[in-house]
C-alpha cells in the first residue's frame, strides 16, 4: 500500500509550486502588508527604542531630512532605499500660494507644495505596493516633527507613530530636576520663538509665571530676556542644555534671568541643538508649597 506523499513546495520567481499527489499547482505568494511609520530616533544613537529598531528593520524605504541619514543613521540604512526632503520642506505649509503677493514667495510656495505632494504620492504608492516606509526623525516626532506627512496622506493608508526620547525629556534628565515641581507652580510651558501671527505670544505665556522651556530654533536671546525680566524675578534660575542625551557632547550651563546675557556666551551655543529652561524648579526640586497634604473633603470645606 502506497502512503500519500507530503506536499513538496518549490519557489520559482514569485510563485510557489506545490506538488501534492503528483499534481502540480501554482500558488501566488501571500500579499505583503505595506505601512508608513514616523519613527522617533531619540536624541542620541543609544536612546533609540526597541520598537523603533523593529520598525526600521521591517522598512524597505527610509526617508529623512537631507543629510540626516548619512550623518546619523548610515548603519541602519544599509540595503534600504533612501529618500530625502529639503530642510525648508515645511515652509509655507498650509498657505495657498495664490494668496501670496510677493512673487518670489509665491514661486517658492508653489515649488515646495509640489515637492510635498510628489513625496506624499511616492509614499502612498510604495505602501500600496506592500512596502514599509519609515520616516526617521531625531528626538520625538510629536514635538515640532513632520506629522504633516500623516495630514497629507489619504486616510486609508496604514500608519503608525513610534514615539522617541525627546529633547525635553533628555534635557530634563540632564538637569536632574523635574520641571513640573516649582514650589508654588506645577505648569510647564513648552514653546519656541514667536512667529508672525501667533496669538499665544511668549510674553502672554510668561504672565502665568510657570516653568518655561524654549525650543531655541532661531531664538534671539536679548529680546527674549528683556521679556523674561518683566515677568520673572532677576534671581529666577535658568539653565541651557546642549546636545541633550548625548553622553559625549551634552553640556549644562546655569545662570539666572538677571545675569544670563552677561554670564553665558549665547552666540556660541550649538544651533538647533540646545534648549532653555526657566523656572523655580531648578532650585526648589520636589518641594511644594502645599506640602502634598491631602485636601479636606468638599463637605468639610463648606462647613
């Protein structure tokens, strides 16, 4: 008696040939699932998360700001297709170029709008073809990152954001003090230099007296500290953290609102690689004005 043979399979090209009981049948490969990731890479190479590593390992295509992959993540890009976007890629985003009166600005806005749409279409087509595309961003992508990709992609495109260790968290760790603790304040305002048209200007935010953390893209220090002096006592502590999270480059400079411009060589701070912290938390630590004593029940308060 002849026992039935187990199926024998052989791959030829993209087909799998299955031989069962002497009959040859062709099976198409199971379709691969494409996906678009925005991946937070942390503020230093050794701060990348396991989830980010897995997403990159799955990726067929990596995209990032021009020069970033070669400079920071070349090892991760080996064997993968690499796309780049220009450093001014986000400029004029959300503006209808036709509304711009300046001819040079209108031309630039039209060019950048076209470039964004072309890259979005490349991402959409790649994912539809079953490829995994990973957009790499330093720090955490949710803080001044390129989430515009998700805003522009069609809603049905599978996507995921992988959070990273951001510069706020890394710089706070470098200071070894927790910004929400400020003795009689617990709010933390994350902001940057003002842009034309902003309603929540930094000067309005300063009025609360909360801890302030400045992402220093293009910050002009003298006017900023002129504003701070109007709302914070001169002895309010200040700290600058450069290259947060990088064990070889990280630096911390400390001063006060009143002395900062005289004590700190702010013109030499690394461009786009430092953050400014202002607030009592830098000295108060976890001491609180309320001593964390439980509040009396509402019924007792009414009595």
